């Protein structure tokens, strides 16, 4: 009897062990396998998605789109995003129609302001020059999660790339004088940023003033002579950096075309298209684009007048060389080039930069070292930035005011005329930060939170 009872007890123990093993497998081993295998696959796919998003965003940023229309153009930014993401994740979307549908229904909870397409996972901010790419969420193939009744994990990735500069956003200089500021007896007003002078700052008595409003500062790096009015009181500060230096790269590759309108004895008058010009004074209308103004390679300087409003236009004042039937082609200005290449910029019309006035409107070649006057026969209004890193800004005896709705960067300011003391020579208003385009910078990834 004792042997029979012991044998029966062992059979009961065997059943308990089997139940225990089953419980352990279901409650412990399968969940561990789900974590190790399924989540491992999800992590691997997320890493692949991140690499695809990074490559796609960098490719889109490298196209430097200036508008949503450019970004959506075939072969441009948005197409590169989709193509590169598909190339880096070939197993996700074997069917092109499925791939297009994934982008069309993809939702980014935090897109940039301009969205390229019906979904929101490719978006741009053309003011800060950024692109945001969110790879559509895709279900990860699972092995164990379904057995446990759990939903399959999903993989996605988000990245932001930029082609803008790292210029500080807090109160940048609206008037950036890389060298010395001599205001004489003239009035200059600035709002929307600082007036920053790298060298000496002087304003004469008898009507001279420099006024900065909207919480901006007046800073200088050299000597100080303020017999005139300067407000707020100037303080010593760092020399202003050149915010548009990288932007000049786009202009240094001169077009191959030779000068058209503006020959010394030219008779062509009328509608002008972007291209190379000795002078644009004969243009009575301007198609949007960049106009390379060369002056003449010999003889007297050309006095450039704006005789019509120009919208969506950048005037790039550079130098010239002889060559071809017309005798003039554009070339980059050597450092310290002679003043005969370009004369005074005059006008009583409005020049509006591309981007609805939020870009470079009037640019002087960096090698163009000479005196320039923005104001002449009437009021010149510039909606956009004025950039002349080698230019000394001079005043006009006629005291016509120049209005610039953008930043002004020059080497020096030297107002010396004694006529009309106390008259306003320059009025600068920088639009709110949301309306300003950042300067171009290196294409790179931006950390995302």
C-alpha cells in the first residue's frame, strides 16, 4: 500500500510541473521573446527610418527652396524627400501607390508652417530656412506579439534640416556698420534692431542724430564723439558680424550673357528681363529676378537710376570686363576696385526684393570699395536688405531720404554735406522676426526635441 500511494503522488507532481512550465512559458518566456525579438525589429526599423529621414531632409535643404512652389517642383525638394526615403526603406513600400498613400495620409503633430502636399509630414519654414521630414508610421512585422494578443509596434522617425545661418535671433543689427560711422549733421532712424558700429561713432551738433527705437541698442567698438543726439546712449559692444557673407556665393558665378540695355548710345527702352546690364536706367519695367549691373570697363562712372518700380528683383552691382560684340561682360570685382565701374544709385521708386521684400534687394560686390548714395532724385524705398560690405555710404546735398524696410550692411557711413542740417538721410525699419529671411548657411541637421 505504501508503494502504491507513493507512485500516485509522483504522478500528481508531474502534472503540477507541466502546468507550472506552461504558465512560465506563457507568462514569462513569450513576453520576453516579444520584447527581445519584436521590439528589436521595431528598433532596427526605427533606426533605418531615422537614417532615411536624415538623408531626405538634407537633400531637401540642399535645394535651397525659396517658396512652396519651388519645393513642390518635380525633381526638387519634396520629390527628393519621397525618393530618398523610399530608397532607404525598400521593404516598407514595395507598391508605389501604397507609398504615395502613406505620404498623403501621414500626419505630423508639429509641422512647420508651409506644408507640401495633402499630408503634413513634409513641411517647410522658408523664413528660418528649415525643412521637417516625418517618415510615415509603418507597422513592424511581428512574430510573438500577435500570439499574446498585443498590437504590433510601429516605426517612424522625424528630422529637421536647415540651410540657414546661425545668426543670433535676439535683436540683430538693423544698421550694421563694419567700420566707422560719421553721421555728420544728418538724421538716421532705426527700428527693429540695433545700430552696431565696429569702429568709431560720431554725430555732429547742429541737427545730427542717430535714433534707435523698439528696444534696440547703439553699440560701437572704437572712439566716440557724440556732440549731436544719439539715443539710447551708446555702449561699447562687439563689432557686427557680416550676416550675408555666405549669400554672396550665389552671385559670384556670373551669367555668361553680355550686357544688354544701357549701352552708352543705346536706344533700347522698355521691359527688362533678368540678366547682365551696364546700366538699368533705361528699364521702364522689371521682370522678377537678378540684374547684374556692371557699369562700363572704361570711361566715366555710370550713374544708376531706378526709373520704375521693381518687384521681386535683386540688383547686384558688380564690375565688368571687355569681351564679345557688346564689349562688356560681368566679372567679380577685385578687392579695392576703381570707382569708375559703378556710379551712384539714385531713384524715387520702390525696389522690392524676392520673397515679398524679405530678401536681398540691393547688393554691392564685396570687392566694390567706393562711395555710394542710396538717395538722390526723390525718395528711394527699398523693401528688403541692402548689402555693401565694401561701400562707404555718403549723403546727398538734396537731402532726399532713403527708406529701407530691411537690414543695411555697409563698411562705413560718412555724411559730410552741410546742406539741410537736421534732414533725414536714412530711415531703416526691420520687419518683425517672423517676416525676415535668415541668411544662407551650411546645410545641416537641427536637433529635434
